[in-house]
């Protein structure tokens, strides 16, 4: 099983259902995330999120604890700089799996005792055919500027098509 397959597979605690259409068979949209230079060897933290999952507790922990630079809390930085659209995107109500995957990657990095700001870039893998829409792309573009690190989004234009890449640079 490839790393991409591992990042995008359905977790054991998510029950299988009987699909009624090809779209239902694919499952809910999901995003797998990891650090670009460490993803192929599996040494770095990885995260996965599904659209619509509840992440209230993770979000609360993220807001309280995540520092993206030494002694700089991410949520406090957003508030101090009036970057309210990013706050809305990250909030559980948005339902965006890219936001959830980023939050989980940030928390997993902390839990490992690693510093987010020492990483060289983020790679995210979109499970659905087609590019992510502007509701995800715009915040990801802003996120890469705030983090001062590149973000790569991998996706397929059509099911089982070639892997495509969209890159965001700070």
C-alpha cells in the first residue's frame, strides 16, 4: 500500500456503509497531510481528516496550545492581526477537511515534541476527483504566507487519473 493510500484510507473506527452511487462509494471527502520532506519515509507526523467530522476538542486544544513560531500562539496571532477569515476557516463550523487536517498535523507535531517552525513544508492529499475549490484554496494560500512555508496539494482530476500537484509558496 502506497503512502498516499495509507493517508486516504478509511480509519478503522469509521464504519463502512453500503454505497448507493459512485460518489457514495468514494466516501466522504478527506485530506491526508504530512511534512513534505518526511512524508515518503514515514518519519514525520501525519494526519487525516474527513469533511464534516466533529473536531471541537481538537480545535479547542489547537487554539490554546499551537505555536507556529517560537512563543507565538497561532490563534492569538490571527486575532492580533485581524485575520478573521482564517479563524472562520479553521473553526469546526466550516467543515473543511483541509483545515481539520492542518489542525491535526499541528497537534500531532506538538505531541511528538517537535517544533512546527522547523519543518520545511506541508503536503496535503485530496481524496476527491478535481481540484479543491476556492473555499479551501484561498485559506491555504493565506496559511502558507502566515506559516512562511510552502504547501503542496496533491489531487486527481478524474478518478484513478494521474496525480496532479498545486503548489503554494510564501
